[in-house]
């Protein structure tokens, strides 16, 4: 069965973007590019929350890359301008369906609401975060308050030359 991985870049104080969707604090380096290149070899499906998709649209065209199927989960969007991107109003049903299909792993890159619903439904297998050494003080959190505790087992902790730390956990 395919693994579902939740995560992305975040600050030490748990934000994935500033109050106005700023992501200028993300430290891009060759080392990170190499890690991501290897990481994406195991992924063929990307699921984004609405706000993450809107930020991606501003910076890179919003997904739909070569060989990667992209979905946006939103209860408010009625359509997406990129024909390579599929829209879903129910993240839990979508992930259940995709998880049962053949394919590589699935990455969920979204904010706290999509994460909350998928963690609480027991659909996340792994958590991967690249923690950046910055405190924004406020912004869009990676995690929202959940109805239950989610226990994790550390699989990897890799410090990077740029001061970031890449953490990978298995959900247990």
C-alpha cells in the first residue's frame, strides 16, 4: 500500500508561512535541492490544501509537474485554472481512495486543516519536516489543535549546513 507523507518546510515556531503567506524565510541551497531530488523519486502524487495551492500558483504555476498527479482539496474553490490539477472537496475520501490504488507514495503539502483531518482519520503514515532556524512569531501554522494525540517514531534526523534540520517520523 502507498504511504501518505505530511509535511514540508516550517519554522521552529511551527509556521509554514507568514501572516500574509510570506515564504521568503525558506533557505534554498544545493544541499536541499539534492535531498528533494532524491525524495521526489518516491512520490507520484501531491495533495495540496487550498491556501498552499494558491501560494504555489503565485510562485511556480501550481503543480501538475511531469509524472506527478496533483490534487487540491478545498470546500470553497469551484475550479482550478491548471488543467493538470484535480479538485476535491473531501481530503479524507480522496486520500482513502488514492492510498488503495497502485502507485508511488503520496505527499500532502498543506496547512493545519488538511493535516488535522487526515491525521485524525488515521491516514498519515509519515511526517517529514524541514525545520528552518527562524521564529516568525505569527503566521499560518503547520499543525492545528487535534482531537487526539498522534504518536511518532523518529526515523531520521539530518542537520543541514544552512542551519535547517530535516526530520522524518513514522506515525505509530
